[in-house]
C-alpha cells in the first residue's frame, strides 16, 4: 500500500499515477473530414463528409480546403437547418437568409463533392460564427491522406495500448485481466 492517490489530473481528480488521468476533452467545437469515398470511374473525384461536434449554436460558416477542387455541397445539419450552401473551387459557405441556426450537437455538417484530389485533403481557413455574427472557435481534425484516419490508443495505462480505436481501461480496482488489485473486504468484495 502506498500513500494513496496524490497526483491531481486536469479535471481535479486524484490518481496514483499520471497515466490514470482521464483524457482531456477536445475543444467545445470540432470538425473533421470523414467518410471519404472515391468514384469508381475517376479515382480523383468523389465525396466526403464534414463531421461537426458543436456545443455552441452555429449561425454560419465558411470552410476552405487544400488538396482538392470542390464541386458541390449538400445535406447534413446545414441543409436540415435551412442553410443555403454555396461552394467555390476550394471553399464551402453555409448561411441562412431566414436567420435559422444549427443547434448544438454532433453529426454530419454537410457532404462535399470534389474532383482533382491530391495526396491529401486538408482544412484551410475555418470560420464559424454564432447567430449574432460573433466568431466561434473551432478545432479541426487531421488531413485525409488516402486512407481512413484511424486513431490508435497511445496511453500506456490502457489495456489496448498500440491498438487501433479508443483506449480501453480496466474497471476500478481491477487490472486489464480482471484481477482484483486492491484489498478484498470481509464480504469478498474487491475494494469494498
């Protein structure tokens, strides 16, 4: 037995070692490129989704891209919220003439059609605003580089370090194999 939990994590919780701290959440507002699919007849054209997580109400947006020529935009929460979508060769803009907005949530913001894809598709300048035209901060995901971007668990304290996907942690008071790692009480309960 040691001194107990004496390391404070970013969220104020106390743990025995730093690798037991929970992951810090991503920003309140976040977008990334997902579901890239290429046309079977033209491997440089196809579609991708802009996936958005937003805690703030969105009143409008303008997103530019590098490494691809845009040919259209449709669908997603932008269309469902009554936004008009306009595209240039490297930019999509969404706004509402009726003053509607996109409620907080997560899902596909819009599906983008493209041609002339290069080796990677990246976000350029990203501008979001609230219904009062005040700027909103948004973080962006990684570039798409020809394969689906798959996160790998890199937390040494997780049960699946180095594996693709989210990190998996043991249940409190147990190791990754399900063995109790603390004292068992007189009722036979682990950590009771």
